[in-house]
C-alpha cells in the first residue's frame, strides 16, 4: 500500500522559475494544444502553495491553494527569471475562451505579464487581475 500525499505534481509546460523558489508554466491540464485555455500555473516549492490565473478572468485574481505534491517539486527545464526582468506570454488570437498561437515575447496580445523583483513575483492577465507571491506571501490582486 502506498501512503503519500494525495494528488499529482503540477503539470505545466515550462515558462520560468525565480530566485524565490517559484516555478511557473502554462497548465498542461488546461486543455493542451491550441486553441487552448491559457492558464498560468505557479507553485512555491518550499510549502506547496499553488497559484492559477486564467487569461480571460476579469472579476477576480488568482486561485490560491496548496498541493502537497508541489512541495519540494523542482523540475528542470525552467529558465531563471532574474529580479528586474519581465516575462510576457503573447497570443495572436485571443477571445473570452481561447488563446491561440502563443509564444514568450512573441507578437500579439499580452495575456500574462510577470515581473520578478528581489523579494516577489507579480503576475497579471490582460485585465490586470493576478497575484503577488514571495517567500512568505501569496495574495490575489
């Protein structure tokens, strides 16, 4: 009998990681492929805090929770987003449900913008909804 934390480790297509121990990517569970429901998924490896932000969310910030499987999960393949740098995920075709033909810093509508500082990461969607997360804080904006 296997006894361990419930759930699965975050499943994302890698975007970046930060000096504060945060990993972020496009949620692979959001439909995958294109057109896709663009969902920015991040987690803090130190305690398993998770943050999810939908590209078309107008009314609220990120969904914040915990995933025991995210605690200590530090996969490879994530480029370091250094303090003072900004990550922009742009899509050429965007509507209220789908975001298509997307790329980091590519042409089109900026559906996610994340800015790293020495102490935190702030990410917002195209409507200015999102989150701020650091070593000890995680809150919607």
